C-alpha cells in the first residue's frame, strides 16, 4: 500500500504558537490511521504540544489516490521552535519519529531491526539483543555483515 507524506513547517502572526499536527482529508480511512501513528510518535519523541490529527482540504491531501498525511512539524514564527528546527539532531529526531509512525502503520515493530530478517545470524542476533549484550547501531540496524566492535 502506498502512503503520501508531505512534511511542512508553518508560520503565523503569533510567535508563541508551538504544536505538532498531522492533517488528513477525511476521518475514518487509512490516512487517519497513519496520521495517528505518526502524530503519537512525534509527540513522544519531541515532547512538543500535541495539535492532534486535523482535517483540511489541502491540495496534496485531496489530489492523490493513496492515503495522504501532511505533517506540520513546527512554526518558524516561534523563535525557540525555529532554533530547534535548525538543529540537525532535532531534524533527525523528527525523521525517526515519522519513520517509526510509518512502520507502525505498515504493521512493523519499529524496535525490531529491519536488516537481520533472513540473515544467517538472525537467531543469534535476536538472542544477544534480548540478553542485552548487543543493541546495534544508533539507527536501529545491526549491519550483520560488518565486523562486531
């Protein structure tokens, strides 16, 4: 199943506005399901106020056949938010949260390493991971064909 994601930062006349929101065209469908996963992961990862899943008649949401979600990641008109959005570490936090939300929507466990399925060492990696001996790389992968360090 396809999914359209449109990532945005906003601006408004009130420099105090500060929330995350996900927009869909209409409630009750796959887009809403995806948006709820993404929204929850974004709020958990950033601690920013939850603007919720909202309806809007945006072109990107209306003019696609696939489920579509427009993610509003913050307001450049808020100086604190703008400074945070300019940081690579915060951008990565947003990207990881969106990725986790998409994985959840698709039915995957975002805490499960995606690069070990079908690998000859999959069972061993799962065992050492469960025992707390190895946790993999910061991006959640194990790179099983690379030397262990």
